[in-house]
């Protein structure tokens, strides 16, 4: 069994929802599909709902006033945590009818095509950007200079900020199912695996490893927990049914509370 450490989390201080390029491409494709479906007169909301969901999983650029640089930096740092609510100053523009509107952008190219010289921008997870635009109480236009301008009405922004599909009241994403895991010390089955696993892990970038017994929904099985930096990988030979996981919080803390690592890099 070959295991590779997952890529870093989707939020970092430079591009809060993965790379901005990936987000821009995904949003553009979803917008294009929704526009084409509308032009063809296709019935149903499938492509529109897909656009909303893709948008809310992505990153948006908010232009910010030139004198709000420090506020923008602080907001971006706070936005790294998905559960933080962040308030930033929303730059308002005027639409064709002379009415105030906020603006946002799905790509750097779209921002550059519209933005006045010297305009600063703040890349934020879309849910945070949408929440701020909804709080402004005015419509918003995404990519006003193209490639595909999209106008969000205030009721759309309010629904999206509340985690709902506009016009339906349905949740953007299905409710997540929570499960509890009970951990206990591994028995003899785990003890006999420690020596061969220790030998196999010495040639890897794994920093530490634990063997514990996990119980979920009344089912018990052996769990091998590995700790390593991003990009670490390991090849291990374990019995069928063994759960092998890269440990992150809060599971890491739970495993540490139950057992000591049988392997640490650099120790014999």
C-alpha cells in the first residue's frame, strides 16, 4: 500500500480557496455552461445551481480602497480559518442606470480589465466575499468588464450568504454527517506489526507512527496513524481491514492521548 500525504488545506494566506487560477477556471466554465443552457432554453436549474455551488467553493477578488491596505491584510490573515467571519470595506461602483452596486472579480485578468490604476484587491473565500457584499445591501456585478459579466441581485446575495440556493431555499450543500470514533490501545495484533512497520518506515519521510484500535458504529479495526509533512509518502504492508491515515487535528490529539508512538524518525 503506497500512501501520499494530502496536499495542503484549501486555504492559505495568498489564495484562500486553492489556487486562484483553478478557482477562476472552474467559475468561468460553470458560468459558461449556465449561460449556454439559458440561451438554449433548457428547462431545469441544474447548470445554474452548479454555478452557485462552484462559485461558493471558489475565490473572489474584492477591490478595496487604496487607504485600506492594512485592513485588507488583517482581513486576509483572519480569513484563513473557514469559521472566521471577516468584515472588509466593499468598494462601490455605479451601474448603467446610475445606481450604486458593488463589484467582485473571479480572476486577475477580469479585475485588470475594469480596475482603475492603483486599485488594491483582496482574494477571499467566496463565502466571505459574498457575505460582505450582501451586508452592503446593494446588487453586485461580477466581472463587469467581462469575460462574462454576472449581476447578483440583493436577494441572491442574501440567499448565498445564508448558505441557500437562490430562488429555492434549499441548502447549497447537503448536511454533513458526523460520526464518533472511539480509540483504545491496540492488542497483540498490533504489537506483532510494530517491528516490521518500524523497519519499513525508516526509509520514509514519516516523522512518527501509532498503532491503535478504532471503533466506529460498533465496528472495531486496527488503525495505523502516520505523521509527516506535506508531500511525505510511505509504502507499508498491513493486514486487510487495517485503516491507514495521515494524522491531523483533532484526530492526532486523540491518538496521542491514547497511545505513544511506536516509531519516531531518527530513533531506534
